[in-house]
C-alpha cells in the first residue's frame, strides 16, 4: 500500500464535479481539447495500418516483462551500473522523497529543474525539496504556469486548458521578477517567448535535473523521455547531476520493445506520429563528453506496484500513461482533471488511485463511470479498464462503503429478482398504480425517493399492466 | 410480410428475455419483440421465471447476488434454441459477462458459456439468426438511431438495426454526430452521479437535434428513458421510441414519457 | 545490510512473492537472457518497406510536415551554401557552433567566406548550432544524434536554430535499423550517454492549444541531406 502522500484524493468528488460542470469556460475548453485529441488519434491510427497488431505486441511485451519483473529489474540495474550510473530502490513514496533529497544535498543543490513527472507528483517531491530549502523549477510550460499559480493540472496532456492567455499573462507579470512591467504579453507567442527566457536561466543555473521516464530499457540500462518542448532534454543534459524518477513497471526488455511501445505512445496521446524529442539516457557523461551530467541516478519506485502484480489488478501495470482513455472518457470530458482530486484522473486513475491509496479514500473514482467502454477500446495496451473498475466496486461493496440508501435499494431489488413469483405479484400491483398516478401526463416531474432522477429529468411513467401480467392473461384466453 | 433470406433455421424455439425495464415500464416493446420474432418464423415462449439479468447487482459490485441471478437465468433459459432480448445491455450481460461470473462454478460454467453463445439482442437476432431482410412497417418520420454502448462495444451491433429500418416505409434515417459517445445513462450511474449524467445527456441531445431528426430510436430502454426524460424536461418536441415498436408497426402507443392523448 | 540493500531486497522479494517466483530458477533466467540477447523485432510498419527513393521522399515529407526545413545537397559545397543561405534568410549572424565531427569540420567552408565557426558544447549564447546525425529513421522523419565530442548534445537544444547534416546513406527505413546501427558502433547492449531522436523543432501547445515553436529548444530545425 502506498503512502497517503498529498496526492491522495482529499476533497468531495461530487462537489468538485458540480463546480466543474457549472464552469462554462472550463466546459468550452474541455470540449475543444477533447474533440481535438479524439480526432487526431483516430487520424494517426488510420494512417498506421499496423496499429492493431502493434497493440497486441505491446501487450505481450508488457505481460512478458511483468512476469519476469524481478529479473528484468536486476538486469536493468546491472547495465545502469556498468554505464556509470547508480540505482536506488524506493519501496515507498517516503523512501523516494528521502533518497532524492539526499542526492540533491550530496550534490550541493540550490536549484533543481524538473521535467514533467507524474511519479514526482505522486510522491509529493516538490514540497519536500522546497521545505528543505531547495528551489524547484518546473520546466514544462504548463507545469511552470501551474507552479507559479499554486494550481493543479486540469488535464493530463494539456494541464492548463482551464486558463486563458490573459490569466497566464497576469501570472507572469506577478511572478517573473526583473522584467519591465509594461511589456507586451498580449499574444500566446509573447507568453511562450517570456517563459523560454525565464526558464532558460533556470536550465543553465540548475545543479540537479530531475526527470521521469516513459520507459526504462533493461538491455542497455537506459531511461527514455518523450517531449515536444525539449525541456526534458535541457533538464537532463545541463546540470551536473541527473536524477530519474520511475516506477518499476516502466521497464521493457529491449530497444526493439521500446520501438513498439513508442509507435503507440504519441499516436494514442496526441495523434502525433512521434513526439518532437524522444531521448534515451544511459549513464552519466562519458570521459570525453563536452556536455552532459557527471552523475546519473535512477530512483526505482514501488509504492504499491508490487501489490498489484499477479492479482486481479495486474493488467493495470501495462499502462504507459498515454492519456488516450482520458481523452475519450465522457465523464472526464465533462468534469476535467481537477474534480478527480488525484494525480491520476480519468479511467486509468479510477483503477490506479484506489490501488495506491485504498478504495475507501478513492471510491468515487471507479464509481463515477457509465462503463461505456470507450477507454478500453482506445487503450493501446488493451487494459480492461471497466472490468477493473468493477473489481474496485466489488471491494467497495464488500467493505460496506456505498451509502445506506443505495445498498438498501440494490439489495431490495436483488431480493425480488431472485423471487420471480413475488416480483411479478408486487410489480403487477405497483405498476398500474404508478401509471394511474402519472395519469394522462405519461410522466412524473417529481418522484419521492427518486429525486436523483427527477431533479434533472422527467421520469416516464409505466404503461400500466406489466408485460408478464398482460402476457399471462392473453395466454389463458379461451 | 417479413422477408427472409434462404437457408435460415425453420421454426427455432426462441425464448424472449423480456428485461425488467420492458416488463415494468413499457410492455409494448415486449409485444413488439414477440410479433417480430413470430413473423420471422420463430416459436416464441416467454418463461415466467424471469425477472432481471442481474446487471444492477453486477455493476454495483454485488457479485454474490449477480451470480445467484445469473444461475437462475441459466436454469430458466438454457433449454431453448435461442434467447432474445430487446436490449443490448441485457443481452450483453448474458453474452459477455455470465461466462466470467460463473467461470469458477463447475456446475454452471459450461452452461453459462452455452447460454451466452445462443443469446442475442433483438435486431441482431432478426438479421443474423432468423435471416430477416425486411419487415413490413410504416413510420413516416425523420429519425436518428442511438447505438447503446453495450450494443456497439460489447456486441458489435451497428448494422442490423439500420438494415431493418431501411425497409420501413416513409422512414428517413439521419445519423447524428459523435454516435459512439455514451448518452450518460449507464444504469445506476444515472442516479449516483446525476449532474454528470445530465451533462452527457445534453451533449447527446445537442447532436440529436443537429441531425434534424424528430424522433430517436434505440434498442435499449434505459438509454431511451434517460433521453426521453431529459428531452421532456427541456420541453423538446423530439420523441423517443424503442426500435422494436417501429419495426413491428406498433406506433399507436404514445412515445416514451409522452402524454396519453396528444395535447 | 545497508538501508539501500534492504530497500532493494524489499522490492525484489515483494515482486518475486507476488509472481510466485523463486530465486535461481533456470527456466526464468534463460527466458530473460534469451530475450535480451536475441532482441527480436516486432512488426515494422509497411511504410518503411519501400525502396530508397520513396523512403527518402517519405523522410523529407515527414520532416517538413512538422515544420522542419529540408534541403537536398548533392555536393559538400552545396551543403555549405545551403547552410549559409539559411542563416542569411533568417537574419542570423554568419556563425555556427559545432563539435569535433570530422565530416563537418572538413566541409568546404571556404565556399562561404566570412563564416565564423566555434567548436565545443553550446554555451547558451550561440544563435545557430550544427550537428551531424549518425542515422535517421524514414518512417517518421526522425533524426538520430548521439552525445560525444563530435556532436555535443547541447548543440541540439540551446541555440535557437539547429542545423543537422545527414548523409543520404545514413537514412534507414525504421527505428530497428537505427538500433542495429547503434549496436554496430557501441557494441551489444551499449549506448552513449544520450541518443536523441529528433523529429522537428521545439514546440508547445500548452497555452490555449495554440502551437508555438521554440518552447525551450530550437525555434527552427534545418536539415541538409547530403548525397
């Protein structure tokens, strides 16, 4: 079980969702982003006839790796050490935080730059380093904006879609010191140019660069990052120390295996054939390299992954964090990332979050799904997301978590369903009564005990006699 | 006269799985299904021991009750040649989920698989099993067809209802945008998370309206009750019917949630 | 055992327990060794199975679709002139930072008099950097650059304009062919500090989903295909 780092869901899902639904600007932004990514992914998939086959192969690669994960971890570790790097195993989030802080202190770090890393958010790294007096500069443009606002991402790939350029300009004016106050930040290129200049200083001044890893390759001991901005590369090339933070299931055996996964990753995430920069880092700079870090450290995080191996949630470990499930989820598309209150939102978050933090704290995530199945359809790693969410609902039910009224209603329904004669006798009596109550109107505008329905919809009334009652009568006619 | 293609089974013994929503709320759909199956040459029985497919229990994590109900359904229906349900959701439950639900029960595992193999959603059974190529019916209206998520993704049904609707006199079918997006019903989801459910309904309704259709058809009563309820709350003139009613020519019943007599 | 050793033991044994695996199982060891040694290929997209001229066109069109400028040069003189022309076109000083790459150093720079060449890693003040790609994958218009004194990695990220020379014969069909090339240079299981797969200039769409070039890396990528 993972640490209950600050990344565990803390707020009321329903309140947050309601807020998101009422926010018209957010709704507009979500709609555009969603349609864009959905269309682009479909186009990219159509342009690659081998997509379905690659998906099968990628699933097989991950399944193979997971069934030998201990051995691949050892093989990977050997290669990292052989190339001059160090590997640090971190069973929990706290262990990982402590290790990274120690490495930063050993490097005399005053300033740390960071590439985008969900694992670092999962373990609450930034706060930990800052509390120790180390300045942390997020370098991904969206993450930088969130950092200076003290905000959280509303979308996994487009983290600041909930902000317009005017808001961001105000943030820049407030936070970017030493720049002329009357400068023009009217256009998006203006904003990007300023961020480039401000972050350039951080890149060049950093003592330590921390990145995540989309993949780890056992054959060569390499970590792989994919970006469009190049911020990950500047983070891992300029400082004297490069720290990679990655969870243990990111491993694949060989370079060829990485190629298969990479062919699916960008296409599934943004519809690009490949991201602008795909970078393989192996060990520190070599003796005659004129640039690159002198020290390379990989922190391998468990934090609940081994607890998913070999059991009913095993398939979730194939996830490559592409975000396709989020992009296609109608619930995520309606409420955005904030409402989930978790580092990992949407369908993949609905399965992973309870695995890391327990179902009690995270029960809304797997419950807030209509099981439409779109996520599973687009997942490049063939993860049966709805089935896994259902397994969480089973655990949730067994723990007695659902509200009393819900449990009562469902138990009563099941009680009757298992007793056909009682069911038909009761329904045969009740349905005509309800039909008469609704009268000529044919529907209920309000219905006691069903306000959850009638609050937002009319409730069509029953026709009257049930099918079974009418059918039995018609059968005994002479 | 129902037209059929050559070589289809003569007079198969079919059980109608009525589904709880049809049984309780809109029996017309059940009678329409009965008529369609009989006109297609099937000998249809409606076992009295049926109530529900168990999906509400299953999807809410109540596995024990879902298994009990599934066993009951297997016992009641396994003696027939085919089981047909006017619902992609219920047919999907039996076809896709019963085998997994009863996989660990040696007394039921193979029986569940056998039942799954011969269970069909209504339009799919008419076209694929009973070989229906055209029905005799009239419905002069511009309609759009809503594919439920279970029909589309659990059962891969998309063609069958459209082929049958193509033979209905006077009916014009206009497809809506974003057909593959969920309407927001999702069973208990509709009442557990009503605001999200409603937002999804409104998005679906915008697409329905944009299609130019005045009537929505679907093979799932759950989706239809949800959409009809929202349309009626909005005061929209767009009506909802189950596809079985239209194919069986049973259009005298008021559309779902509509008043008994026209206002 | 040190704490680091304990942590390592803790994770590995948790994994082994979850998998129901025991240490020193020869069948498992063999499966892993075999996979690593054999590194079998998966499916390579059909678009990579074209003959050379078509592959070259694919390479160029994929690069251009991402906003990269591509020039074909049949001689080294043409290459040098294309590089200089591009600098002038974008109002950049006639100056380049490059590494010790033999091919780049021995280009006929005399063909463009007055050009100033600086050598070594980029320092943040260079406006234009020149690298040579050791290979490229036609399947997605992807250049492959490796770290080292020949072509320092910072050249590809710090200057606002990045120029890359690639020999036509170094353009291979797919990623797997690239990896085989790297194995030929660095040995089985070996790689340099950094391998960059670059498919365009730096970009971001983070603000209002508007694409802007030069988010942190180069604003412009210019590729010269020689041969």
